[in-house]
DNA sequence: AGCCAGGCCCAAC
DNA sequence: GTTGGGCATGGC
C-alpha cells in the first residue's frame, strides 16, 4: 500500500525539466528560507538554485506548481520527492495542530506553506554544529566556504560552479590550514573531530542512527563533538524523520514566552509543554513557531525602517 | 560601538 | 544533575 500522491508530475527529458502540479500547503520561499537549510539561493527571477545530495537544481513555484530545472525524472523520483516531503498531507497536520489552539491558528497562518525538508544527516550534522551561536547569514557563508574548499565540483550551471557538500574524508585530508579559511571560530575543532569520528566507518553509524528509536538516535548524536540537545534535535528533525523533535533555541524560548507565557529560562518546562501539547507533531509545530518568531522580528524591522 | 546570534563544553557546586 | 562563564567571529 503506497502513500497517496497529492500531486502529478510531467517531465521534459530533452530540457531536463520536471513540472509538478496540484500541490497544496506548499510555499517554496517559506520552505527554503525558514532556517532549516542553508544552501539555497534566491535568483533575480524568484527561483532558487541550490545543491542537495550532490545534485544542482533550479526550482520555482507558480501557484500550485513547481518547475524544476536541470533535473532528470529519476532524480525527481529518487531524491526530490522525499527531499521536499511531497507525499505528506500537511493539511491534516495543520488541522490537528490548530484544533483548540488559537495561538497555533495564528502562527500557522504565517507559515502555512512550510514543509520539513528531508536532508542528508552528515550535512545536517555539520551545518548545525556551525549554527551554534551564529546567525543565519553567517551560517550560510561558513557552509558555502566549506563546500568550495573541500567539496567535489558537481557542474557548471548558468555560469557558476557548484560543489557537493564535502565528505568527512575530504575535510580530514584537506590542506592543513584550509579549515581556518572557513572562519568557523571555536567550532572548527568540533568539525574536525566530528569528521574524524564519522569518517571512521564511512558514516555507517550515523546513517544507521536514523533507524534507531528517536531516544537512542539522540543519545548517539549527543556523543558527537559540538552536539548538544538543540543541535541533536535539529538533526533528528531535519534529517532523521523524528517529527516529534522540538529543538529549542533562543528564538523558541522567546516566542514560547510571548505566545504561551512560559518561562524563557526554563528549558525543561518548554520541552514538557511542547511534548504535551503537540506530541508526535512537535517538529511541525516548532517550524511554524520558529518562522513566526523570526517573521515577527522582520516585521518590526520593516516598521522601524519605514518611520 | 556594542549587543547578539537556530549553543556547547567544562568546571564548580 | 544543575548552573554559569567562556567561547571565535561577524551581522546588524
């Protein structure tokens, strides 16, 4: 019994273009700019070009359609359907979260088209080690630098060279001192140690962690250098399909205080509240809340700038 | 200029 | 087991 498809797709083999139509609850911009991923760049025409799983694509949305350029049908089916979580019924999820919760009704209306991307665990691990005590523009720069320095070139696309996310071996065997040019600061040591540890078995343990129970997977992740509860939560949620995971950072603390009156300093209280209120859907709730928190900041800045 | 950023580590209780 | 200071760096 396969899951029901909520979309149809066509492909143009000659032009390497795949068109997806009939999507609902999908907003490309919200999905790619809500802070879960760092390697997508918005082009002049509103499309996005990015790299995941060593493939370069350009993607744009027109109403309920997606147009994916530089993409074979095979890649669409084996990579991008899962990456963009196209088979999940987000209408149902939002309905459950909104039931008897006016807060979530408002929060979800802001990010109604967010999807949880299914990303690569190794890339997600390193990306969120980098993310600690940094802001999103800086995280993007660090990752870009890492990929340019150590990643394998994939292809020239529209005049630019795109690089794969580097393997652990590529990072370990890179030019001594090259890591320093990425400007990771104190995170550099975590990254090098993580690369050594993960590279030891070719990433096997990390990739198998996804099939453990969420609790066991979290315990494994917490043993990696530079990985604490928040980073582990992001890896579980964005790469391992643990959708009950509810990563709590400074934005989440603030917004949970603002919206639900919880104590910002009491991490355990916030976690327990989320577990109780959102349960298995915690990860989805977390993304809507995080987006709302950051959108709210952007709104304030716009308002300040205009007067 | 100075505060803050998708926190974690480690020492001191 | 909990708490708090220190932490490289750059965005804003």
